[in-house]
C-alpha cells in the first residue's frame, strides 16, 4: 500500500541512498476567472498551477471556485499548507464581493450572527459596505472558515446573488497590484508572518 510523503519536509531514501531534497518555494498568484484551483482536472480546464513556470511540483493552498478570482498561494511546503487550511488555525481571508441589490444593516448583522447551511452554521468575522452602485453593492468580508462556495451560499441565503468575488488577502499576505494571471514569490517577511500566525493559534 502506498504512503504519501512530503519531499520538501521528509528525507526519502531508495536502497539506502537519500534522494535530493526539493527546495521549498512559495508564490502569491492572482487567479483569473475560469481557472481551476485543483491540481488535477479531468475536463482539461486551465489550472492555477500552470500559471507559474516552476519545475517543482506545486499545489494550491485552499481553493477559489471556477468563477472567483484573486489571491491564492502556491507552494510545495506541505506543513505550511496544512496549517493555513486547517480549521483549528483559523487563518482569516479577506474578500471583495459585488452583490446584486443593497444589503441593509439587518442583513449584515445576520451574516455576523451566522447563516444555517446544510452542514453547519457559517458566519463572517467582519463585513463592511465599501460602495453602492445603482442595483449592486460592493462588500468587504473577512472569514476564517473555508467551506465549499461558502460566500456565495450565505449571501444567496440572505437574498443577494454574488456577481463578482475577489480574494484580497490570506492572513498577512495581500493581493496588492497583481493582475489576473500574474504571480510573485512571497517575501521572507510574509513567510515569517504566516508562520507566526499559525504559532499563535497553537500557543
């Protein structure tokens, strides 16, 4: 039976000889709409990992659905990826969401208190109206959960369809000026801040 290992974190030996370790790499990517976050896609759609000409085998930290865009982290560091996605660490993620209609104060309070989904109650940590444009509104939301299509589902529950969804930040790492399809390596300061966040949650 096969066993999964992380070559960036574990030493692998074949016939007593250690295989060379792969350097750990970390990227911030602006995922465009129409690109999938999964490493494998039977339908052959474009993948976010294909946006980077990196020889190391990368995987996405968390997911953004097909129609969402914005910041997603790519790495070959399994330990950090696990910490950033595991619910116990509660790493906050910030989103800009354009919705149909004009959510009032009561709707915003419902989102803070929690919306009942099939599997659990989902709530936002913070929500703020950034602007209103005729028949739509731009919200900024912060969540520390990671359920499938969570933002779209909870906003639909309160009567506001998501028109556009962009992730702006993962913990201390910001999207900044990256345009769809662009990427950059994380800085040492950003990596240190990510590790520090997960250490706080275990102390």
